[in-house]
C-alpha cells in the first residue's frame, strides 16, 4: 500500500563504488542511493540494478553526451550512474507511484544531480509524457520484467520508443525467477530482437559488485533489445 506521504520515511543510504579493474587505472565512481525501509518494489536497489549499473560504468565513454531514459527506475541506481558518467538522463516510474518518483528525485539529490527530469510513465500507456520525450539514444530497464502480467506493457513502451528513435537501444537486466517466463514471443510479436551480453564481458559475473552484496545468488542476465533489422527503417509509430 502506498504511504500517505505525511509520515517521514525511514531512509538508509547505500554506497556503491565502481572501479576500473581491467584497465588497472585509478578511475572509480561512488554513488549514494537512499533506500526506503519499505517492502514496496521501487524503494530499494534490486540485484538487476547493480548489474546494469556495472555495465553502464564499463560503457562510460560511450555514454557521455547521450540521452538516456530509465523506465521503472525506483531508486534509480543505473540512471544515477549514467548521469554521473556524463549522459543526459531522464528518470521515470509509474504515474501511479508518487513515492517511487520521490525516490528518483531523492537519489538525484543525494548525488548532486540537479538537471535530471523525473516524471510518471506507466508502461503500455501512450501518454503525453511519453509522446513529448526528447530524442533518446538509450533506454534502461532494470528488473522491469518481474511480473509476467506487465511484460507486454513494458515491451509496447519500448517498441514505441525504439521506433520513434532510430538507432536507439533498450538495455535491460532480467532476473531469472521462473523457467516458465520468457519475453521471446513478445519480442517477436513487437518485431524486436534481443542480444545477451555475457556478464564476464563486463566483470559482473560475481556475487558482489560495486562494494555491495548484490546481486548475491540471484541469476541476472544483461540484454540489448533493438528493432528487428528488416523493420529498422520503419518509423510509423
Ligand atoms: C522490481 S522494481 C525495480 C526497480 C529498479 N529499476 C531496480 O532495479 O532497482 C520495478 C519498478 O517498476 C516500477 N513499475 C511497476 N509497475 C509499473 C508500471 N506499470 N509502469 C511503470 N513503472 C512500473 C515500480 O514502481 C518499481 O520501481
């Protein structure tokens, strides 16, 4: 149940430090994420988030100057990392979850990010907020496929944005919760393809990342979703 907003939430700040081990440089990035002590979904960092954030950290050169939208951001670890790496980031969460939107703003404040717009964007809804977005390069989704009832809505939103933004990609992390769940048929229906990025390619094949105990024993996959090539030039939406 959503809190009324009248009470002050109990917040704990969790620090994530990303380091460049392969290059053996001194480069590192620390971000502080306020987690709300509440069992709701968007109130704390999920195992998927630290894996996606690690991927963003390894792609930091590529991110600089790009426009990035995070869907279902919750406490927005990936979005904050992308912004700290020099991307122009927009954060979104469900229009029906004002407390999650508040979390996005709190995460930005905790990391001195003053130019990050935060707004309500509910998957599957073609709302004015969605239609009025600026040109995007990358869309992020950390653990947005956690309830099969929402899978198609997430994909509808992604398909809409990918076709409006030729060349854009949807970078997701997916926590394997059931062997019976799959997004494959939906990707086909919406003319999208998906390429898995192996975790060892970006040093995420570990149970502890960025100085945290996440992703722990959870099985997380990193994938890049794009329009199917023969449809790539179609931008009819
Ligand atoms: C499992 S949490 C993941 C949060 C965050 N991305 C992470 O990995 O730490 C799912 C997020 O999706 C958001 N969400 C749930 N249903 C949604 C919907 N229909 N439209 C947009 N966001 C939604 C929730 O509010 C929550 O923040």
